[in-house]
């Protein structure tokens, strides 16, 4: 498929898939809360303490985070909150080497309009990496490798001019254990493909953990590239949630909790989770997703996705509106370089396509 065809497909998807309802990594983590709802009696009581113990294990407050507002005050006041969801694929989260966050989703939860909005940020998005120098430009997924969740938060806040209140980091490699713990997942593949020794037919099929991980990893044979991979990852997460809240899964709850504790980190406390479950759960009935649309560019020999100034402002306005914040014009290193035509190499056929 030609690059022009790919861009058309991505453009089409941008306008027609923005309001599809999907679960995300946020609800993978909050499975433990959802199961508490369907549980009962002494078993629910036991699960409550198991969940609390798991929440304590996965809690990690990131130092160096430049929050634009007080997350705790926002949550206590029942105002809309934002959560940066980071999916990594480089082993255990306790490692010294962070790896890169190949999945990045900004989730906003608004209890007033009862809406959960999710915006995916492509891994190759050109961004100023906050904390690496005033003019340091690289792919946005590198922020996590340099400074963990804190640098990823700071970089995302500046890129889109939005506040990030909390983060949830999930090791995508741990998806294999989570899928097996819930008895597998059922997905609807948009096309047939082979990857990492696995064959996937077009249409509905049930996958085990190893297959689900491979299904969510494939990128280069997807007509939509990384945008297509993001969709398949959300498919897997959605199916995990549906399986996890089923009655049969309750009996394997310990395995689910163990897979969570080994593969999740967050600065949400157990009390925070209880507050969200109590005051924000109505937002789950109306879920909408979108994504930051980039344009192909070559920078210093590397392939990037560069968001136009118009697109940065569109996504910024979308998120700020969901957070009940006034719209503000995005002004940062990316918009400055867009206006100066510095987004891509001088040899590109598009001298300055990023200002609109």
C-alpha cells in the first residue's frame, strides 16, 4: 500500500471512528474494582483486602512530575480528571531500564456529562521532551525511557497544553499473563495476518495470552501502521474487561490480582480508586475515543509523525473541554517549528505543511 493510500486511510479513520465506544488500559487496572461490584458476601470481603494489598504494591508516586493543578483536590471536588495511560513492552516494571512507552492514551473522566474520552498519541509523534533540554526534539515515546512516567507526563502536558492528574503504566508483556488469567479473549480481526509464529484469520476468534500479545504487537503489515496497532490493543483490553467481570473469572481472581501486581504501576492510591469507582463510574456508560493525527515526516533520518498546529489545537480543545477548562491556543516548540517550516528535512516535498 502506498504512503498516500495509508494517509487517506488514516484520515478516513480519524473522522469516522472518533465516537466509537471502547474500553482501555484504564479499565484493565480497574477490573479489580469492577469485580468487587459483582462479588458478594465473605468472598467480596476477602477480595476487598486482596485488592487493597495489590493497590499498595502497584502504587508508585513519581518524583519530578510538574502537575499543572492539584490532582487530589480535583478528585476530592468531583471535578473531571485526566489519566495518562502508558503501555510498555520491555519486561518487568521494576527494571532499571525503562524502555519506551509504545502505547500512550490520555483518558479524561467527566462525572458531570458522564463521559469517558480517550485520545491515543502515536508513539512516533514529534515532541519536545521536557527535561532533556530547551530544544530537545524526539519521538514522544522516548520520554518514558529517559525519565519514566514523570517525564512522559510533563512532555504530554506541554505538547497538548493540558493537565495530567494521574498515570497508569502497564507492561504490555504482562498482557499475556492477564489474558490467561481471565481465560482468553475474543477479538474481531480486521484482516488476516501472521506474526511471531502466530496466524490470525479475518473475523472473530478466541486467543490465549501468547496469541493476544502477538496480535497486539504487529505493526508494519497493518495498512494503518501504528494507528491500526492501537486499535488492536484496545480490542484486546476490551475483551479482557468483559472476561474479567464474568462469574467464571471470579474463581481465578487471585491469578488476576497477581498478574496486575507484577505488571502495573500507578500513582492512584487505593482510596483514589474507591473514589473513582464511587463518583466517576457513570462515565463508563458513554465512552468516546479519538487520536492525535500526524503526518509522515523524516527528521535526521528517522520516521516521525508530525501533528499540525491545527490538529494540536483540536485535540487540546477536545481534552480541555472534557476537563471543564477553557480552550487555550497551544504554543510550544512544536507549533513554533511548524510555523517556521522546520518540522521535516529540507529535502521533503512538503516544505511547510504543518501550520494548518
